[in-house]
C-alpha cells in the first residue's frame, strides 16, 4: 500500500510498503479516510528526528523510517477476537496515545497521557494516518456519532488538545480569555473557550493572514498583532476594570507569547502553557509572584476525552471544520501540504490528506 514515511529532515517519501496483517486479539485494522498534518509532523520534516525514535522505542520498539500521521480517522475493516466496542464497517476516530496499561504509575491511575513510556501512532508506532490503512490497539480506536463527518473525525485529536487546555485553565461562563497564536491549535482553543462559556476572546499572532483566518473562523473576536499593538495593553484596555483577562493560553511555544500571557492576565488569573518550547524561557518571576497568578502546563489530553470532544464538534459548539483550508491527496502531501504549511506567508491553517484520492 502507499504511505508517506519520514526518513530524515527534509526527506519524506511516498513509498509502497506492505499492508498491515490481520489484527491480533486486541487489535483493530482500519482503512484511513482523512489525516491532518500537525505542527509536530512539520517539525519532524523540518528538523527531525525529534519524536521519531532513532533507536527502537522502549515500549513499542518502533523506529524510523516512520509512517507519519496521528490526526486521523477511518472505517474499521477487521477486529481481533477480543474487541467488542467496534466492528467492521464502523466509522472511527483515532486516539493516538500508546502506553503500558499496567505496571505504570500514571496509567494505573487513569492518567495514560502522562506515562513515562508514552508512544504515539504516527511517530513511534508501526502504523500512521498517512497511509491507506493502519493497525491499532483496540483502545486507540473510538467510534464516532453519525453526525460527525469523516473529515471531522480527523479533527478530534487537535480539538482534544484545545479542550484540555481550557479545562486546565478552568475556563468558565463569562470569562475573558487571551489565546496567543492563531494557528490551528490556537483557533481551536478559542473555539473551545467559547464553548466553555467565555464571552470575551482575544487572539494574538504576528501573521495578519492568520489573524484574518481567525476572524473568519471565530466571528466576533479581538485580534492583536504584537508588531503593532502591545498585547497586554490591548487586553487591559478592553477588559472589565482594566485589570486584564481571566485566562491566557499560550499556543505557540514562543518566549514572547508566554511573556505576553503573563503580562495580560489579571491578578490571580491563570496562564496555561500548551505550545512546546524548544528551550528555556525566562519569565519575570517577580510579576508572577506579585500578581499571584497560576502557571500550568497542558500536555496532550486524557484519553477518555474522545466521546466528549466528538459531541462538541458534531453539535457545532466547536466548529472545527472551519480551520481546514485545503484538502490534498497523499501523492501531493509533501509539496502541497507540508511545504505549503512551512511557507512563512502562512496562507493555510489545517491541511487534511484525503486518503481516498
């Protein structure tokens, strides 16, 4: 079957590889429908290997070359004898986190995403979404409601990241929320904040095109370009009492964006770090203490989020499909997908690979 595999930085190849075999006792074989190109995939392409193991992964034993893709869904074609929650013909979304189910401190407490042996479909597993089919563990395959489209099934994973960030922040009805970064995760986070009841939303980004796309996707939202306006000043000027926002969520992985969050949030507000930083990031810790603020990390998502996030998308409360700006075939994925998303002009948000084309 055809698959897109990562070999090294700037070395992605469309290759013919053996199709997965029949599923084992607790495995599920699916025909992939749509797969999103994630920022993590872009980082692997530009600078990797980062998460793709150079040596066999300690739990899955996977290593490169790696079939990419962890934001995807499809249709079940076969199940192992021990699988009862899905059957052939079911439409599904893939929850891509893989980890020991027993013998792991966090997994045994239901905190599977915090396992020290965590692996990921499409990065450290023998299968991925950028192929015609994938063989997965039963817990990686989640049925979806009829009202969720095949394209939206591929958006559950990034939306789960956004919903968890808002949960970590404690976003609630009537809150004012700043999101730094108008990429796919940033816009989805703003959508999730609105679904949680936020009534005032600010989105900052250095790219005016992305700010325009954010307005198109979100409707009434205050966009800020830090090149022309100071984020904290705008937020304070437009929030009740001039004190700043209740919550600030950093979705870039950028030093200046995090500092803007700490500046813009009110006293006793909450800052949530979602973007992955490449190195150390010095903050003004006097201000952190003086403002009595909380700073929290937000890593991936609890694996049980899939039904909840699927319902949020299917109901329209999180209109995730609005972040998709292009569909490409697998054969076009590198030049019309990865390369386009790495273009500094930033003309696209989320590009999905249509595996049926």
